[in-house]
C-alpha cells in the first residue's frame, strides 16, 4: 500500500536550476535574486513596495508590532494553525483568544468572533485553511462595527494564488505580510516578505527588523 502524504512538493527542473544559480553566485542572503523577487511581488501587488524577510514567524511578529499590539492586549485567532500563530501573540505580551473553527470550512467561525471581542481586543488574526479564504468582507464589517481601530492580521499561507473579494492574497509557497492604508489595517501573511502601500510602513518594518 502506497503511503499517502499530507502534501507533496512540486519542484521542477527550472526551480532546481534557479537554486543552483543562486548558490554559485555566492549570494546566500539579500542578493540580486532577492531584489528581483521583491520587484516582481511589487508588480503583482499593483506597484506597492515589497521587502523580503527572513521568516514568516518574524513577519508575523513585526505585523503585530506595527499593528500596535502591546502587553495586556488580546488577539483573537484560531486554534487550528501552526504554533507560531499563538507564540508571536504571547511574545508581544498579549493574550491569544481562541475562537473555534467552522465545521465546514475549518476557518475561524465568524459567527463566534464578534462575541469574543472585548475592550482589550486589539487585533483579529484569522488563518486561511487548506485553500479556502476567510470571508474578509465579513471580518472588516466586524472590525469596523467596534468603532475602534481594530487591526486585521491574516496568515494566508494555505491560499497560494487565490483571490478573495477582488484582492490577490498569495502566489508563493511561503508567506507574505501585507499592510493596507485603511483605518481597519489588513496584514496578510504568507512568507518572508512585506508588502505595504507606503514607505512609512517600511520605516516601521525596518526598525522592528533590526531589533
């Protein structure tokens, strides 16, 4: 009986040749290929500036910092995710508040999110599960209904290439950090890169990355 893995990587000869080319160049970090990736991601996201980062966990940590999450705050998230999702909340000194998942979508149950919001809630951190995007329009409505600057931080690792609500969410196997200019900020994570609408956000990101 053949072993059935959770997932199989898809690696073609072009990808293997690309990795070999980078290794031969001597640029292991932050070289020309990184700049090319940032430029192509920027084009993909409509010309917004993009910066590569070293890890998705680090990107999540910076996202929460830019969102203003501080000790004593609460961040609503899903229990169905990798441990880093909750760990970065704890590292920020905040408290993860777990809302159960929907039995059909396996995404965070939006019917229960609103009831979990308290005066200490600073951000919502949904995780898009197995290719199915969370209903972001609904999340925006929930956030705006609070009348506060409630932040929306999203880990969209599992929806590479998907589009939801006319927004491109991800097309990499890694994670991305996206920041919108709306009052209800939107941070979307799917790999070690940061996409933002302005240079001001990059100044914040650069400071946190150097710490």
